[in-house]
C-alpha cells in the first residue's frame, strides 16, 4: 500500500525570494542598460550601425517580449515581430554586402525600436529583479535552442 503524504506537510523545494529579488533593478543598473540600448539606436539613427548595435537592439527586443509575457507591458506582437524582422534583414544585407559598419535603418524601423525601448525602459524600472532574471533565462534558453524566434506570429 502506497503511503499518502499530507500535501500541507510537504516542504517547498523553491527557495523564498529575497528582498533584492522582489524589488526592481537598482537605478544605476537601469540607467546603464537603458543607455547601452539607446546608444545602439542612436548609432543607427546617425548611420553608424554595426553588429554590436543590432545585437543590443535585438536583445532589448527579446527581453521586452519576455517581460511583457510576464505581465509588464501591453504592446502588440506585431511591434516585436517588426523589430525582429528588421534585425534579420539588416544582418542578411550586411553579410551579403560585406559591410561591417555604417549600417542604416529606415524611419519606420527606427520608430519601432524607439517604441520598444520606451517600453523596456519602463520594464527595467518597474519589473522585480526575479522577473528580469527569468527573462534572461528565457533568452539564454532561446539562444541555445534551435527555434527561429521566441516571438509568435501575429494572429
């Protein structure tokens, strides 16, 4: 006969969240990350885009997506797909042309990234650290996997 355990007597294997994990990111860290993303976008705006800048912008896009899925944002999926598509096309074009720098984005692409960065700035300042950590884990899982995108196609 199998023994039955009282569900209330089971100890949770999950460690409780610390105060630091329940609070948003420190203001200095928020400014540092935000500045990095906004400088990357400014490089594009001035016609000095490069591989590092597009990586920063796509990282911000994916982090914003994962944080939105956790309840921190309400932008349409089309915005995220637009940014992702622009990044893919830009990288493909740069690879085909052999250009390492001086990449540019059109006005509509810049507007999409500006909107995403505005969302992500709010997320960085308000989402608890444990949600940010979870979003980073989702990003790493995606990068290690074979999926083409973590963002679903709009319906």
